[in-house]
C-alpha cells in the first residue's frame, strides 16, 4: 500500500489520502508531481474558530519496492493563537506568537497587551518520507509497507505556523484487494520535537479504511484516522474522511476529499482536492 498521507495536507495535518488499491496496479520507476488546495475549520476546544488553508507541492519517485516523497506546503491560518497546524491545541508560551503582540506603555511605565487570535501565512513544515514494500503477494493483491518520515521544522514558530522543531516517525501499513474492494490500515509512531515554548510528547496513530473501484477510471473510499494526545493542554485527533479518485489517463489523476472531526485535536470539517501527474 502506498500510504495516503503523502497525497494531501488538510489543516497542516498529513492525511491518509491516496487509495491503497492503486498499489496493486501502480507502475514502478515513475516520477510524479502533485499539488492541490485544502481547507479546514474548527474550534479545537476553544471559543474561537480557526481556519486553515494549505497548498502543498509534492515530488515523488516510485520504484519497484521503494517510494520516496518530498512535500513542501504553503499555509495560511487565521484563529486561536494556541492552535498549531498539524498539532492542534497546545500551551503556546511564545510571547510573539500568532495573535500576540507587545504594546509599550508611556509615562515611564510599561505594559503588555495580548489578543487570543490572529492570522499568519508562509512556508509550512517540509516533509520527507521513504517507504519500502516489505511483503507483497505474487499477484500483488496484498502487501505490507514500512515508511519512515521526517517533518522538518521549517514553519515559522513565531507566526504559529509550526513548532520550529523536527519530528520523526515510522509507520507500518497493509492492504488486501478482493475484487473491486481493497481493505487497508496501518499503525504509526511519531517522535515530536518540543520547542522552548511548546512542549509535546511522542504519540501513536492508526488508520483503517476501504476503497472501492467504481470503474476503470474511478475509485471511492473512506477511512478513519486516530492520533493520541501529544500535549498536556491538547487533545486526541479523531476524524473520518471520504474521497474520490479519478484517473484521466495513465499519467494524470485527480483526487477530492471531505472530512469530519470528532475530537478537539481535529478540525470540525475539511475539504480539498489535489492533482497528480506522473512521467
């Protein structure tokens, strides 16, 4: 299975996106480029609605067993200063974080005034991953993949676009094709970097879903994703997403999705689309 996390970014959170069923028929030795637009909105347990837009650009190479990917996202966020894209609500002690500002008082005295929300945009966290197909059946209808991922802390922590620290993760994903249906799922673990102002704990995640091949050019599917709480003031992530994938030709694919969140660590809802060209 090719982990869908490398296809889409919604609200800064890398999602499980590309249908696992593609693994059974994917060509090897291919380069690809993909981009899209994603939007999410939620209160994350606060009184303020936080809206996040992201535009990721992904370059990938898929060999016989290896899949290498690099994703560079642009992010725009407006909302609570303690909500960090891809992380969720945290205790953000950065005195110049998003929505926080200092106003010097006059008359020889000084004072500080802060607000609880604000807007910012810029480069997000760049993500590099390498996946290896550990096991595959002779007819390529079942397989098991191991993927390593590094999230570089390139997003500006002073703008509240990220933590400013690197994260490292491993995931194990499996799929099984039966006729037009494909079942897929996986488990993962991330070592999250803590900054001077944002303290995070390591955490596990899991996903499970199903894909259905509607015809020669279309797949639809749904999956559930869960990540345990990684901050003392944070919350778990719990969300359900559905997607549609359309193949215009062997080189060009379009994917659209919608998701609903069920925990304060996830957005209330999100939508997005991406397009991928292989050559």
